[in-house]
C-alpha cells in the first residue's frame, strides 16, 4: 500500500519507497542518465527501521546509489521509472540490497494521445468536409475558401514576349489602344496567336508552402508546451529530439524561398540595388519584431534578452539573400557541355565559397579561441558535466563570446540548466549564426536546383544525392553517436553535425512532399499549404497570446499529461483555424 507521500503524484513523477532494516547511516545518491559524466548528488537520508518515500522524476533513467556513510558500502543500480508508479527498494543490516520492484501499476504515458486524437481527427474531418462542400458548390460563396490556380513550375524557364503587349491566357484576340506605326490611334486588332508562356512572378510551389505549414504548426505546438512530454522538448545538450528539427526545417524552407524569390525579381529586370533594399528592409523588420516580442514578457533592461529566433532569422536571411543578390544570375546557367549536369553547383560556386569561409571561421573560433579557465575547443555544457570540472565553461567559445558581448544577465535562462545545472547559455547566439547560415544555404541550393533543372527526375536525383551526402557527413562528424564524436549533434551550439543532419532530413521531407504534391498530384497540401502562407502571423500570435484564453488556461488536473496535451492541441488547432480564415479572406501578413 502506498503511503500518503506517494499520493497525488504530478505528471512525470514516480514514488520510490526505501525500506531500511537495521541499516543506519544510509543516504540515497542520484543522477539522471542524461547527465553525461556527472557525479551523483545526494538526494535523501534514509530512515533506519522504517520507510522513506522519495518522489522521482521519470523523464530519464536514473542512477541510484544507497551508501553507508560510515562504512562506505553501497548499492548502485540504473533504473527506469514510469509515471505514477510506486516502487520499493529494501536494504538489510548486512547491506544486502534487493532489486527495485514495482508495487503499484504506473499510468500509461501515451494514453493522453487518444484524447488528443479525439480532438484532432474531428478538426481534420470538419476541414475536409468544408472543402468537399466548396467543390460541390453547396455552401454560399461567402463561406468558400479562395481557390488559386496552380502554376506549372516548368513554365518559369520561358521568356516574355518581345513586344510590350500584354497577353491574356485564354483570349482569342486582344484589343489595345496603341500606335504600332500605323499613324493612327484607332484600336488595333492583334490577330490570334499562341502566346509565349510568361513566368508568373507570384507563383508558389505548393509543396514548399506545405513544408512551411507543417514546420510552423509543429513549432507552435512545441512552443506551447507539447503536452509537457520530454520528446517534444529540446535535448538538454548533445542529442536530438523532434523539437530540434523544427527550426532547421523552417530555416531550410526560407532558403528555398530566397532562391526562387530573388530569381523572380532579377528576371523581371529589377535593379539589384532595389532588391538589396528589400533585403535590408525585411531583415530590419524581422529584427525589430524579435526585439519587441522579447519585451512582451520582459521589458527590464537589466535582464532583457536581445537574442531570439526572429533575430536569428533576420541575420541568416540577410547573409544568404545578400549573397544571392550580388551573385545570382537572372537566367539559369547553360554551357551546352557536359558541365550542364552540375550547372547548379557552377552557378553557385562563389556563394558556396563564401559560406565555406564562414563555416571555417566558426570552426577555427570554436576549437582555437582561448576561453579563460576553460579547455581549448570545449564543447560541453559546463555545470555538472565531467565531474563539474568546467562549471562555468558552458558552450565553450560560443558561450564565452555571448557572455562577453551581452552579459550573463541577458542570456536565455533555460538551456541546459535543468539537467546540468549550468550557467545561462543562449541557443540563438552569435557564433552559431554562421553554421545556421550553412543550413539556410542548403535550402537556397535546393531552390536553385528547381531553377536550373526543368524535369522532376533531374531535381529528385540531385536532392537525393544531397540527402545522402549531408547525412553521411553529419553522421561521421558525430561518429553516429550521441556523445562520442568529434562534433556531437547539438542544437544549442548549432554544431556542424547538427546542421548537416537536419539539412539532410529537410531534403528528404521535401522530396516526399514534392513527389506527392507537385509530381504525382495525389494531394494538394491542404490544410498545411494554406497555413504555411501565414507563418509569421502564427509565430507572433502564439507567442504574444501564449497564456491567454481561449488558447490556454490553468490546468485543473496537473497529475497527468492529458489536460496539457489536449490544451496544447486545442491552441494549435485554434491558431491553424485563424490562419485558414485569413487565407479565405486573402489576408496575408508578410515581412
């Protein structure tokens, strides 16, 4: 029977009952398995000839050590506890320790997902039902979502008519008041002819909007809390979770958009100085929005955080878009030789050269910058890591630069403090901007492949090659392990291996979406396609109204993940509904 101390456990908690039979001076030492190379910390003194109830966190497996403070005998074990489970551990006078046994059935960790599905499935059903009614013209036009004609992206390689005559698709003749050397201002009939295909500067690639929509929906859900499940949170330091893929995917999609948008502007004969002016304005707008957003929850200048996601997007967008504005050609590069098979690489050689220099600068600074009191090339989380030997070295050179420029009081307080008890470290710091630029440029190159090659098989083969090569490079850098590689996968540092692995995954997902949506036309990308066209609204909105009704409320039942998960799913669906209504009304918030 569980004692009162084992009742009313919260989510991610279990109870351990330690029974000591004539075993005085016993203490329990504990550490999570996630805390790599960390010493165990004293948790509790064990009552002799009685039971000691201890609440434990169930997110990670735990190292437990019962130690006799006088004789230094100990019992050590690694155990995985389950949520709301009650466990018993017995120790006798001669310091014999039993196996930890379960005496109360734990709660099913994934049962809340059933309740979440009861909310998600009807939401999708309503959406598809509305779409069906629209296609059958059953509902009034006021309730219909605006339909858009897809543009065949193969047509973007065609040129505009040589004469300054506007042509309209589907028209047999065109009447225009113009003087074509007839000496008259009377209407001139232009005889019917097949118009030369003209590139529509406002076309959209549906699979790209769909990828952006999926990314922003996941970002909203994770930022809202993800039901407080650990796998919807970022890895404490090394390693990777689902949450760690989302921002890189969004950055990669932004890179694809940069390539296509700038080529469109340059082909329309827009002067590069005007294109660059737009790049500067957009970068400044993102930067200002990020600073204002940070001030929503903290406007104290002593602790104000100047860094953030939008600030990071502003910087990497500026770097990538500036390179393309300077070096991109208005038309695809053709040599009429065997080199045409790599014309995407030839066309972007100068840009890649600069990006590689930025990555080299990042690598040199990371491994060779002297950091006071820290080993050269340190990549650890500091705090408890490696027996607390480098407590104040969190992030090595990256953390040192940020603390030097901004000060420790202006850093993000979360990473990786909960596990390693480290000093603050900002995952959107200065140095990691360089490797994030590399990731964005992977997206730029994916977009350039669309621009340089007309047929789907040409594009897919190259995207597959990039997927494999980037995955292998990232795997080799981290030695296909979590902790043992030269450069571990690390979202906080935006390590090289992390950039390569997440870039590879972005290529893979885009391949799948492109084939399903653009090539095979099995799916139109809805509703993610429509949601992806208002991503900035979703990001700003869910951050500003984070803790307000009707999106979120104070949970009534905090003992399980159920209410948190349902609440976060509800809030995400609500924001998606807002984006869909805005799309219906042709309201798009762009920067």
